[in-house]
C-alpha cells in the first residue's frame, strides 16, 4: 500500500493538471457555447433544464407505448419502455442529438445513456437485462460515421445498470437511408426486413436502445428480429420521443 501522503499528493497533482487543462482548453456547452462550470459535462445545466424531462419515470415510456399501440397494434407494444425527453424538431435537444449523431460528439451518448440508466433504475421495475442492444447501423453507414450513437447510449446505460452491451445479436440487412420526412406507411415499407439475426445468439430479456423514436417503425422491426433470434422479451429505451414530424 502506498503511504497516504503520496496518494494525497498524486490526487492533488491530478486536480492541478485537470484545472490547468480547463484554463488552456476551456470546455464549452455544445448547445449554447457557454463556458461549462465545475461538475458540468458537455451540456450546461441551463440547456439540460430546457430539454423538459418527462414527469416521472413512466410518463415517457407510456407515451411511447401508446404510439406503438396506435400504429402497430398490441403485439408490437414492448414489455417495458423508458424515454427521457419529448423531442421537438429544431429544439435544443434536436441540436444536441445532431451533434451526437453527425458531429462526432459521441461522449454525449454516454452522458444521455447514464441519465437514461438512472431513469430506468428509478422506475422500480426489474432492471436486469441479459443484453443491452443498440439499434445497429448498416455497416456502410457505420464506416461513414465512424461510430454508432446508439452504441454510446447503450454503454452509458450499461454503466449504471451493470447489464452487458451486445452489438452482434442483430444486424441491418439492407441500407434503408434516412426515415426523416417519410410517412408512416413509407417508414413501415422501408423497414420491412431491414434487420436479421446477427452472429451472436440472443436470449433472455433484452433492452433495445436508440436515440430518438418517431413512429417506432425501426424499433418495432428490430424488436421483431430480436424475438425471432431467440430473445424472450424486448424492452425499449430511447433518449427522445416525438409523435410525428
Ligand atoms: Zn448550454
């Protein structure tokens, strides 16, 4: 064991270097560009408060389940669902999600993931999963973006819940392009057969993760592929939810 004074000294120097780094490379909020204060990460607390989290642990998930029921029927409704924020186009959350998805700001994914993990934990329901599965990107799209934002969110959730992330249970079988601006019928058509079983067998309780859910067509198609490849049940977790665009 190291003497107490040495470890105290080491932590003192670590804090000093961290502080110096902050002076040399000040961290700013990625939404409003304001300087971040001590304890803030990526987004300032002012911007976070404007995301308007759903009230309570179940409100977001319930809204999401009603939308899926309306569009796809009872058989498509997930066993459980959690969602942090209502999503509005051109709102502050939209800006943050754009940064996460297209501007390389992937640490935001684990930040949102940790918040989502805390929400799931606070819901009082059974929160052990056999696999946390991020919605996969087509391999070409993954190369183009260099990372999958849903995987970063899944890693954040895993850090809180302790369940493992699995990226190989299912994969995209076709390059579907963006769903933005498509009607529900077009989305469903676009998604038919979009996923298939991956290289890793799937079993038990699965938590399927994505950034934003609109009609749910993509999540429902992916959940179908997970159930077909051996999952017993599939719950949904998303950061944002919008009923229609
Ligand atoms: Zn801000």
